[in-house]
C-alpha cells in the first residue's frame, strides 16, 4: 500500500485533486471516502465525476443512499451515513454496483466492512489549520493504480 498526503487550500483545489485522481479509475474500481461532516467528500467526488464524464449536479445521497450518474461509465455515488450494517446495502444492490462495468464512490465508507472493494482506492479527508484548508490522504495499491503518483505530483507541481 502506498499513501500520499496533500493539503488543499480551497474548494476548487480539492475539486481539481479529485479530477486528477479519477484519471486512474477504471470500470470495476471505486473509491472509499472517510472524513467528518463537511470535510470535503462530496466536493472531491464532484471533481472525480467530472473526469469520468459526468458534469451534472453532485450532492450527498444521504437519504436515498445511492445516486446513479451517467458518465462515460455508470457511476454509483453511495452514502453509508444513515446505514447500520451491510445487509441494507446488499438489499439495494451493492454487488451489482461494484461489477466490472461500473464505478463506485462511497462516502462514510468506514461505517462497516464493504465486500467487493479489494481494488478500491481510499481517501481520508480531515480539516486543516484554517477554514479553507483540508488534509487529504490517498491510500492505494501501486499495482492497481500505476500512474496515480506521477499524475498527482505533476498536478501539485504545476500549481506552484
Ligand atoms: N479546501 C477545501 N476543500 C473542500 N471543501 C472545502 C475546502 N475549504 C472549504 N470547503 C467547504 O467545506 C464544505 C465541504 O462540504 P462537502 O459536502 O464536500 O463535505 P462532505 O464531507 O461531503 O460532508 P457530508 O458528510 O455532510 O456529506 C463545503 O461547504 C466547501 O465549500
Ligand atoms: Mg457529502
């Protein structure tokens, strides 16, 4: 496992980090996001969706549990905030959501153990030193995401 940590200083910076990360995502893969209320999970997902070909509105599916977006591939945006165990997610079709033709993006992914996520990339979002800063840690398998580190470092260098 590899981990990289970035500090973003604005909403747009976090969106762009998401756009960069999504360049590595293939159908059948997905992202598990963890972080407090308002940490920026939905914000980074909006950038991820943009790269995946979906430019419509993105918001937390807190009450409906999952949204389906039509990007270059079907994208499932899932929120576990109101769920207590995997059974509830299984009932709404988690196994299908993670099949090889789709991409899954999950907020509050640490609520319970999620099957079919061995290839997932993980994002941990934390509040930073000021209201507009966030610390974002990316954890992933380098064999599954071979270009990710180069893409992220290139993006960060070009900002400076
Ligand atoms: N650097 C930053 N990155 C991301 N969001 C930021 C940043 N600075 C300020 N913000 C603000 O923080 C909020 C992040 O909200 P967002 O909906 O993305 O959080 P969330 O983690 O999805 O929360 P929830 O658990 O309620 O779904 C937004 O209001 C955004 O404008
Ligand atoms: Mg959210």
